[in-house]
């Protein structure tokens, strides 16, 4: 069986790694994570508990020459402000942002491919100039680059979570992003039964919600926005780590449990949750949707692998798919 080496930057609790492990198993490949890194200590402990490896810390302090060679680089890089970007200096323009740490590793190690993830808002940041500079920086490093905004709801998860996915590869291949895979899993397969009373809201909040909104669905997750408006759907709005404790409520009555939040992100029940509810909410809210990135990885693996059938992905380079 062929081994595929990868690194997991800004790894969080391991969404990319879970997706890569599942994708490789489905294709009789051996996934080998040769390096992982995250600055959040609680996430690193969760990662170690589930993958048997304690990630390195602050990537800005790690010399790119010390990172092992690898085939694929994964990174759900933080959505910090890109205030330094805007002078149209390409690779040099990204210094001072965490994206630069991805770029310097790509420049040094030159893996076959990479998959990056960020919030949808990156596409429109600074009228599109931020993403343009990021894409051009990646092209300067010798990669063919494509990006798309994908929604976890389209890949089997009952969560509306839109993310920009950037894919790069060293060789000219006809790469296309995965087609939607609806229907998504119903909430009945996500939500737990016999939930602890601690997850239920107070009578005051319950009455307030019920008086403001009537759901059209028997089973739904209610979402309250910053303006106090309430809506409900047979799926969840995006999990977020820093929102109100009552931001999402099952049928307007209770908060999501830790296991339910991890399920909404595509983590299997075998994934061990080793933190308290507050930390679990933070970790799930910052995680990458496993099903979404797995679908992308499955489209990319035939190119990266030396043994998989490449007839469906490798074709003569066309200007239509140029850098």
C-alpha cells in the first residue's frame, strides 16, 4: 500500500487529518502525518488524544527547513485581519500575516499539492484584493491554483457553513471541485436523546423564543442573529466559537451537546471529546467540516498518488486551467 505524507498546519482538533485518514482508507492508501502544529494548548491535547501525536506549537517560531518532506500541505489558517496586505507585492506582501508561514513552508518544501481553508468573507475582503494577493503569492511559488466557496450543507452535513477552499498542485492537471452530495444527514441522526437538563434554557428564555417564532419544522435548530431575529431550519446555521450561549437552540428549547456539535462538523462518534462543554463549543466552532474537505481531498488524491488511476485527472495542460 502506498504511503501519502502530509502536514497539518493550524491543525486545531484535526478536521483535516480526520478527513485525510478517511479518504486514504477508502483508496487503499496509508496516510502519514509527518508534522502538525497549533498554538492552542487545549486543541493540542484533543489532537493527541485522538491521533496519538502532540502537535508542535507556534508555527511562526519553527524553521521551515526543520519540517519533514511531504506530499500534501493542509492548513485551515486563522482568519486574522490581513491589514498588511494591499501593496500588491505578492509573496512579500504577506509578511506579518500567518499566511506567510504557509508560503515560506511551500517555498522550502515544494509539496505536490496543498489544500487551504478560510472563512467565506476572505473572498470579498478589501474588495477582493486580499485573496488576489494570496493567490498570486501561491502562483509565484510555482503552483497551479484554484479556489471555490463550498458549503458543508452540500456535503452531507446538516450545517450551513460556507468556507473558501484553495487548492494548489505542482503539475498541470484538470482539477475540479467536488459536486454537491445532497441530501444532507437529517437532524434525527445528529441529535442525542435523553439530554442532560443543563442544556435546557430557562423558562424565561423559552417563553421569549416561543412567543417570537413558530417553526414550520417538527425538528429544527433555531438561530437568533445579532438583531434578535429568530429563524429555524431542519439544519444548523454555522457553529461559532464566540457567540451567545443561546445562539443555536434545538426546537428553541435547548443548547447543542458537545457530541452533537462534533457530529455537525463531521467527526465520528469514535472521536474522543476530552474537554468541557465550553471548550468543546470553541473547538467545534473553529473546526473545519470533515465531510467538506474529505470531498476535496478525494478529488485531489489521484494526482498526488503514484498508484491511483490518473486518467480522470491528468490531461494536457490547457490555458483555460492556467496559473
